[in-house]
């Protein structure tokens, strides 16, 4: 088996706060291979974006990372800040939700993409700008020469996100992290951007970590899925397995909470209550207070265990199928 | 056919566009000749992408901004003809729920004050009964009445949206317009609020206008749907028909673009929405339409049809539509497991 592009082993992230230590990410593990898309899915506060920032080495001041993060076999947490900076943009790149805040308003779109190429590939300014225009053409920005000379505010939201993708992929990184890349965009533009990321991945063999709250996006674009809840992995499986045979009650609830396009269910399967306060998480399984399947044993943290080969869930009651047999 | 509670006739609104030093440089026709009718007790959804004019339309209907032309009939009475004073009194019949529950509640008012304000403003109940009515309203939206003395910042997004709904219900309105009322919420919380809205609409006989870009939510709760593109309605009809047999190419593209349908390679719409400052001539969708012909640039297509209407010159000669449908992989097992969540809701009685 080849070395995965990205491998996370029991990663934790902690922040010191006035009220004590906050641990938004509590021991998560997953890996992604070249040319594959792994989706990290969960709701606000589940730790998915913090995980992304930890991988990139972009956590806010005070954030402490534990465990191991390997990029192509190399332990990133052992590197100096300078060594990590050198890898950002070249070997690993990130696309954020709001492209306007990630682009510098004082430089043209083309200059910003060219800068990455000068820095990481040592191209001359002219060659870098020409390559930037080439990248704009590849991400299907119309009139690439003119758009390369436009400032970010002169571009639409979809166009800005294309610029971000062009910038992220210009240096052919091994790893692309896309954090809710289409959440701020309209649905017809969202479809274009996600198709573009898929196409680029096929062309360059980049491994993609797609962070999203949208299970529909996961279904259409991911090879593998990690479902996170309150800083921990609830379920991990191939996308096909996860949708065909979801095992964790949280995943099952989430799938029922999204209304379906063809109608159907009179009521949505809503998950009662709200996500726990991470300063005072419940003991044991963090989903237990909202879980209709919870039993006394759930006061202890269930391990992330194989339910079927390659399909793991952190739930004492999985597989739930025996419940259905009893009910029948 | 029930009489319409709300009827819009040829409503239009433009906003001036100014350059950097304030000179007028034309106008955006944000809403351009929209007619709609909402029967009493029904839910109409207005869908479309950003800039299509759906939020402007909602605000025009409540006279929160003034229309340039057209009529707004609430129970047959033209709101545009009302004096400021008469309009203020009429406001108890129509309420708006906003998208962002963090911005729509005054941080310096307790929940009780926020919900009591409309009661007092419109003289709904005597002062002595105020606290009791607030408690009733809170439990109506699934919040424990003991929470009345708390401040908005102590609540989560879903709970705040429940408070905003309680406030909207306080004046016993006939019409509620929800502008993306669940879009800012996480999906599990969104389901709670969607279920709540659905219950309230049914039990209180509310007439509801849902402004949303989320087609799943719209399919779930609307009776009729109007699809807007660049200030105009391009299709309108019963929800089931619009989703099952979309007649306008834009509606088809919008439905096909919803993720999760298991066909990631469906033909995509090219390009962005054109600028509303200088919209295309004729049919405004023609620049992105795979079926556009010369006629589409010359003539504005009329909104045609009996109960299911579409504004497309070629609506009768398009290839058969593919109905929007989620890939169904979990099947019966998943539905049975999800029933445990629904049962739990009923057991706990939903008081958060």
C-alpha cells in the first residue's frame, strides 16, 4: 500500500481560555490518498474547520496541536514554523469559504496567483503572470487576460472562488483543503465550482479534503467520509457505504433532517436539543444526550470500532439492525 | 378556490445606481412587474439565487420599502393607498421573520420584553395578562416559559429563531413572510424549526410566504412555488408540479444543480447571473439558456399557463424534464431507524 498523502493520528487541538482549556478537536484520525476526496462533515462547532487549520499550521495564537499529522510520510508537527510556511502554497493549499476575505484587495487577481508561482516555483515575474493567465483559463474564467488584471472587488463571488482555486492549484499541491468552498455561492455556481475541483483532482492527482455541512455535496463528490460530532469522529466509511448503511445515530439523524427534493416524509427527523458546550462536554459519548438509542453504557466513551470491514462507528449500540429485528 | 389573502399586481421597484462620487448611473430593476396571489391558509415559496429580487419583493409586499408601481392587496385592500397611521395599525396582520436570528433580536431586551413589545404596540391583551400570553407564546414555539427573563445572547441560533417566531406570532398576524428563516441554522436545528413552522401554519391557519434559496425546504413546506430570475417570475405553480415537471429551463437548471442527486455529471449551467444593472434584452435567462434562439433576444416571453405558468417561448417544445430527486440509497432500514428520532420528538414534547 502506498503512503497516504495525508495521515492524521489521534490529533487534538487545545486552546487555553479564561474558563479553562477548550478542546475543539479531541483525538481524530483519518488518511487521504492521492487523487481521492475525503469529506469531513459535521455541523458548526464540530471541529471540522479547526482540524483543517491545524493541518495547514494556521491555527490562531495559542492553539496547541497534539498527535501526529503526516504529509507524504513526513511529520508536520516536528517542523519549524519556517519549514511549515515553505510547504504552504507549494505542497499543501487551502480554499476558504469566503474568497473575498482570502484575497488581497490591493493587488490584481493575476498578481496574487503569480506571487504563489514566483515563491514556490521560482518563476520570473513575467513567466509567473503568464502561467497565472493559463491557470485562469484552466479554471474556465472567461476573458482570462482581462480578469487577471481585475481587482477582487471587480469579480463576482463565483469568479473569486475560481481565482482561489487557480491559486491553490497553480503549484500542483499534493494536498488541497477546501473548507466549505461553495457555501457562500448560489447553487448553480456551486455545482460549477465542485465540478472544477473534481476535474483538477483527476488531472493532477491532488488529494482533496472537502469540509462541508452538506450531505448532498458529500454524496456527489467524496470517495470517503468522516462524520464529526463535538470534536470527535462519530463515523468513518467510504461514501457509498456511509449512505447505503449509516451506522452512527448522529449520521442517521442528519440524513433524515435534510428535506428531500422529491418530497415524502411529512415530518423531518429532527435531532432534538443542541450540540454540547465544549467547555463542559457530557461524559462518555457526546451525542448520547440527543440520541434516541442511548443506554446506560453510553456514559462511557465508545471506541471508534469496525462495524463492517472498513466502516467504523463510535457507538456502543451499532450495528442498530438488531433493534429493527427485535421490533419486527 | 379560496379568496387570496395577499395579491400583488405588477409590482415594480428600481434602485438608483451611483458611481463613486454619487452621480446617478442608471437603475437596477430589482423587481420588474411581479404579480402573485397567495390564497388564505396556504404557503407560497419564492425561490431564486442572490440578486433575483426575492427579498426585495418580500419587503415591498409589507411596504417596508415603497414600490415604484403596482398594487399590494391584503384582503382586497390596497396597502399602497394607506396613510402612515393606517398602515401602522394594519401591520399587526403581517409580520416578517428574518434570516439572521443574531441580528433581529435587540440584545438589550429580555425575551419577555421582545415578545411583549408587539402585544403592547397593538393592544392585543391587557397589561395584566401580558406575562401569561408571553408564556403561552414561548411554549407554542417550543421554549420553556421560564426562559422569558433571559437575554438573547444566552440562546443558540435555533432558540433565537424560535423567539423571533414567537414575536412574529404575538400580534396574531394573518400573513407571515419568512425571508430565509432557516438558512442560517445547522441542518439538525433547521429540521426542528421547519417542523415547528409547519405545525404553526397548519394549526393557526397562517398564510405564509417563504423566501428561500433552499429547494429542499421549499419542496417540504410550500403549496405553490414562484421561481424568480433577475427581477421577474419565470415559473409559478403547485410545488409538486414545478418540482416534478419544471417547464422553464432556469427552473430545470436550478433543480439539477442541487447536490445529492447522484448525477454529478449532469449538464451544468454556464456562467454567472448577469448584472441586473444591464439585464439581457428579451428573456433575461437567454444568455445562460441551452435552448435560446433569436426570438428570445427580441421578445419578453409572457408568463403563460393555467395553474402552472412559465415564461418561456419554447416551453412546449423543450425535451422532457428530469424531475429533481435525491439518490435513495439508505432505503427502508434508514427510514425505520429515523423513525426513532421522530418518536423521540413526540415523547419529549419538544420543549427546549
